[in-house]
C-alpha cells in the first residue's frame, strides 16, 4: 500500500464495509434489532478510518496517477455488493471521478 494514500484507503475500507453491512441488513427490505450485529465490525473501524481525516486533503491534493489507479483497483477488489449493477455503477463512478480529477490537475499544471 502506498503510504501517500494510507488515510484515504482506511476511510474507503470503512465506507465499503459499512455499505456492504447495510446492504445485507436491508436485503429483506426491513431492519430488525438482530441485524445491528452486522454493523458492529464496520463500526469498530471508525477510529482508524477517521483518525487521519486531517491528512485526507493533502493526500487528495498530491495524488499521483499511480495512486489514483491504486485507489480504483482497491475499490474494485474490496467492494462486493450483492447487486452487481449497483456495484458496477459505483466502480465506474469512481473511475469517472478519477478521470475528471486527472483532467483538472492537467489544467492546474498548465497555469
């Protein structure tokens, strides 16, 4: 793992795990108290995920092309939703966001 995106990856890990737990809990279209146990493991990651929030801005500002590719691959590897269509939309959305970010950085270099 690139140290330049450590905090970003920790936050992504939390978001992915929490999202997957919510998807599982809501699979039957209702949420019951017993399903709270599904959220415990992701919530245990809150500390590490948000501990380095102050570093996220710097990590995003200094993202290299290799780090962007690493983040995209990380999400594609880690995200596993039961709804494959939604998973594909999220992964393509991230790819689009990375492409737009790269494009914006090109303009900033030209200035």
